[in-house]
C-alpha cells in the first residue's frame, strides 16, 4: 500500500521539482549578472529551501542537529557520508552562512536548469572521474578558493552514494588535497541518516515518509597527521549511522 501511494506522490513531486528548477534558473542568472555573487548566493540558498519544502509532499521531514558555534570568518571543509542527492539541499540551506561549494561530476555541469548554472558559476568545481589529473587540479582549485574567500568545501569521501545506508570506506585523496590547499580550514564532520530511503524503490517511485537526519559533529582543526585526522573523522561519521528498514 505504501509503495502504491508513492506513485502519485512522486509524480506530483517531479512536477514541482521541474517547475522550481525552471523558475529559479533565470532568477539565478539575473542575480549573478546584475547584482553579483552575494545576490546569486541568496538565490541558491532559497532555491534549496524550496527543494526541501517540496519533498514534504512525499511525507519527508528533516532534523539538522548542529549545536556548535562554527565561525563564519574562516574556511571549512565539510565532510559527510553520502546516501542520495537529497543530502545536498539541506547542507546548502542549513550551512548557508558558510557558503558551501561542492565537488561534482562534470556531467552535471550542463543540461539541468538551475543546478548546472550554479555548479558552473557558484564556486563549485566539476571533475571528470575518467581523468584523474583534471580531477586533482579542480580539487586543488577549490581548496585555494575556500582558503582565499573563507568559504566551505563539501566533500563526500565515500566517492559514490551508499544506496542501502551502509557506509563505504573513505577514499582519502580528495580530502587530503583539500586539507593541504586550505590549511586553515576547520574540519566539520556530518553524519547523514535515512536519505537513502527516498530511493529505496529506485528512481521511481520515491520512498515516502522518510525522516532525514543530519548530525554535525565537533569540528576539528586541520593540524597533525592527515591520515590520523581522516581516520578519526571517518569514525565520528560512521559511528552515528543507523541503518534500518
């Protein structure tokens, strides 16, 4: 019965999702070209708030637990497990004061209203997973960017989404590169739970009634042995992952 109900709700969600992306594409363009970075950043934050809100038609709700006073005047490297694309809007919205930027696959840089425009013009970087030299260069670029502008890089070290909620082993090269080229960055681990449930049936229909939970852990200074720091962060994140049906 739950899956049957998911079909019409997913159709409604997809319609709303498409409308939101089409509407916000020219809004982003106008904000960036006439009013500059700050206006564009605000438009992207609001876009992602709206993307969160339309998931309510699927019965989705959110908890974002961040008890820490994270400074706004220094760069951050936000490190999280990755369960679905629905991980991204809450991070953008709830961490908006820190200007989060992403490492995204190059294929998303064109053809998707609003999303592609923001990835190309908002400070994120696009990597070609088949070209390790290009990918490394883009991650170096992002590290230097957040260091200079005191903004945030979001990285999912698992590399690909965990479709069952179970964590995958961290791939550390990209994270080490960010840490090297943004040496003053504060490291902010986040555990994400239940995002995978929105794709429990695949791409259609979406799962309904999911409670997405984001837990921000105690930030760590980017000092000391990188391998030890990353191992500590991975343990922080995975210790709070709860996988149930």
